[in-house]
C-alpha cells in the first residue's frame, strides 16, 4: 500500500466498529469481532473483523474463514460499495472519516459515481483497468488453443487479478482472466466476458482455464450485442457464432472477415445485424441449444433480406478443428462452404 492508503486503513481501524456498522450492516458484534457473511456484506458468520488492536494485531483487519480472503477496511469499502478505482475508495473513506477530500481533478476530467455491480458501467471500468494481451497469460492461453490474433484486437484485454466467486460455496478469490468486450454496433462497451485462467501450466505445458466450476462468465447487457473481432458496421459480409473461441479460431484463418461472438445460443438468436450487411455466415456448434440459436438467427436474417449460410466444423467446433487438424486443413474445409467471391476475398490462395 502507498503511505496515504496505509494511513487511511489505520484511521479506519481506529473506528472499526463504526465502519462495520456502516459498510457491513448485515453483520453483528461478537466480543472483539464483527461477524458477517463476506466482504460484500452478505448475511452470515464466516468473516471476522477485529474491532480493537490485540497483541500487535491491528484493528480493522479481517479474514474470511470460508474463502481464505483477508484484508483491511479499505477492502471492505471497495467491495461493499462496488467501487473499482482506488480514488473512489479513498474518497469514500475520507467521507466516512470526515477528512478533507483531495484537490479537485483537473478541468476536463470527470469522476464517475460508483458502478452498479454487473452493469455496463462496471463492465467498462473493468475493461479500462485491464491491460493489452501482448506478453500476458491471455496471449499464451490463446496461442495454446491455436488462436493467433493481432495483439491490437481492441476487444481483448488481460486482468491479472479478477474476482471470482463460487456460486455454491460462496468462496471468493482473484484469478487472472482474459477479458473480451461485448459492444454494440456503435462500438460502445455494454458488457464483457471473463475467461478465468490458471496461473500455471496445464499437463500439456500450456496455460489453461482455471480449475473452477464455471471458468467463463459474462456481465452487462449482452442481448443484441457481441464480442466483435474486426469491423462492426458497414461490412456487407460477416460471420457470427455463439462462442468466443469458435469465432477467434475463424479469425485466425480468415483475419479480414468481420466476426461477432454472441456468448450464448440465446444471445446469438438475438444478435443485431449491422447496417449494410447482405450475407451472414453462422458458425455452428454441435449442441441442441446452438441449433436453436442458428435457426432463429437465420430466420431473422431472412426477414431482413440477408442471406444466411451455416458453416459447419468437422469436429465439435472450429477450435477443435484448428487445434487437431491445423490451420491449413481448416482453411481448405471452409473453402467449400463459402460463396466463391468470399473464398477469394477472405481465404489465402489454395
């Protein structure tokens, strides 16, 4: 922590019980501890906040016996209020402590209010806090899946410590994550998808998904929008599919073709078509839900005067094809499924 953060944490610790009553209102005092479900103010008893310093152990420090998380009252303010930027956390701590706020930000800057958890604002803030994927675990993960994308893909970022909460046990931890922005046709971020990654190598020597129940989660407004790779509007030909890795695999083979991943079969069915689109390739996956999304999207495309053509993989999905059959084989397989004009435009000569 910086000196100012350490000082704020110490001051909050001097008023630990009052801070707990303010930010962890679903808990209660038990001896020298405040007991609550977790740092996000859930009802329960697994998190303990020390209210008075004892034997050199500072007041305001807490531990969650269920998740193994620990921290101080600045973390409590961050999580219980749904804040993202440290400046917001510090401002809220100073407000609570009735300390003077820091000088105003320069003209032209604007400090946004706290984002509602799971909202498009929260998605935009998390994306802004993330880093380009070049040289990160995210780039290594994609390469291990055979996916070779430009490091300048605007939709992709990496976050080294993204919160993950087990929905069954309530356990919360931080994990590295590939962040993919879900955007509307005007390019505005409306949501995102997180693919949680292992911090080490899997048995194959590659970076894999984190060993958690659901390593891929989305937030924000997804319906009608997608993870766009390439041009979002004005393209007469595009491809769409359910999964990000499916579409990123096609992007590896056809880097000039605009692509959108809708994140689920239901969202695929509701994808909004860009103006000027006249031909739509729909990437198929071998599952019933995916077939429903394809059928509904094809129907909507026909009603909009757009020719819809289904691209089918040889194996389970196009990432399986890319990894197990290779890029050249996948390109040859796709060649027979594209309109000749698009074959010449989007596939390498073969």
